[in-house]
C-alpha cells in the first residue's frame, strides 16, 4: 500500500515507451443485455504485447491504467475485482471513472520470475446495479489505456521511474460497448380470480307458437296475431316453446275468450326477469241465414210436346221429299219411253 501513491505519481511522469511493449483491450463485456432493477457485470481483459507468459520472463505487468465511461443515471458501480496480487485506486469524475491497478510486490503473488512478476493478461470485472429507467440502450466506453512494465529483479520497495516501462495502446479511439436494457417482467398473479356469477339471459323470444285448428304464420319478432273463429267458440288451445330453456311462459284468456275481451296474452319472462307479451286477437264470425233455393216451374210437358211436333214435321218433310223424288224419277222414265215410241215410228 505504501507504493500506491508513489506509483500513481510515477505514471504521470514516465517517458514514452522505448521498448516494444503495447497494451490492448482483448475483451469488453460478454453480455450485451441488461435488465432494469438487477445487477450487470462488465468483464474486461487487457494484454501486453512484448510480455511473455513464461515463468522465466524478464518482464511483467506492473501497472494498468484506463478510463471507464458510463451513464451514472442508469448504472451504479458496486464492486471492482482485479487479479490477485494487484491493488487498485479509482478516481470518479463526471461520467468517467479512472482505474489504476498496481502490482503489490509485498505479497509476491506474481506468476513468473520467481513470483516477482505478473506475466499473464490482466482480467478485471465491474459489478453494477441498473436503476429503473425508461431507456432501452446505453453505452459504455474504455479509453486512455496505458500499461507499465517492470523488469524482474530490477525494482524494490523504493521504485523509481527507471523501474517502469510505458506501454500504450495502439488504438487511439475509445472502445465502445452498447448495452440493451429491458424491463423486468412483472410477476404474474397466481391467485385464482374470484369466480363471477354467470350473466343471466335476457332472451324473451318464443321459438314455437301454434293455435290448434287455426294456422298462423309465426315469426318471433311479430308480437300480435289475428284469427277468426266460429260464433260460439269461447276457447282456443295453444302450443308454445321458448328459445331459452330458462325462460317461462304464462298464458291468459285462452280458456275464456269472452271474459278477456276476445284477446289472448302470452307473457314470456326471461331468466333475468325481462318480459315480452305476444297477443292473439280473436274475431267471431257472424251467424249466416241459410235460404232454401226457389224451385222453378218445369215445362217438361211442353218441351216434350214441342219435340213431338218437330219429329212429326220431320217425318212429313221426309215423306214429301221421297214423293218428289219418286215423281221426278217416274216423269223421267215416262218421258224416255215416249221418246223411244216416236223413234220407232
């Protein structure tokens, strides 16, 4: 810990790298999706070109320094993790946090050069809490990446600037990571809803309406009908059926037409107590006076007499025709004989 402030001072005055060392961001976040109201972990991995991971390496990573930018209206930084053997400091600015991780040689937790150096990639993680927000996307960025290399056996507790070699990133533009933010799905209410009483039917329609011996053209939407019965008929028989089996029918007036003004009421009551009335108006026929047909006098004898006269005239006419024919023939024959006599003379 006593080197921490001194290292922080040193990185501001170390000259440009005179060796072939450069640093690179290998990994910037594994997860591109985050959920409001939950935690989100950002994983980073840095490598240093020119530093071998072999145990006999003469050079190792001493310090890593970078800026992490994020929207502090959405993300709350809760925890930072660095490799074993490193300690870190953070400097929070407006929208930016500067991280300096320094190898802690007092613990000798390196992995090369007899444990004095850290030769592998530098892995760190940042745990955030995501506030409830209406934003669906946010951006994080890494910039100003610089590593400082130390030589094995070449430094001690009283480090000087000669012990550190600066290794800057070749990438001068910030690394960016776009994170999609979604709302946490609300927990579904598993409590069964209170069962509601089913709605009662309001159907007051008749399906069938028939009058015995008096056919009608029934239509459920027509509520009034007219029939005519013989004089003296004081009762009619009805057949009814409702569309809804829960509906009921009440008939009045059909058993005593005269007492109800020759009107029959058919009241249909629905399940919800809605009501509709069908009406049959009854008219009685007037009594008919049947007159006997007047008998006409027959002239049968006269007709028969006329027929006899006509028959007689027919016979006489026929006889006259025969006589005329007979005399005519005789005259012709007689004339022919006279002519023959003159011819013989």
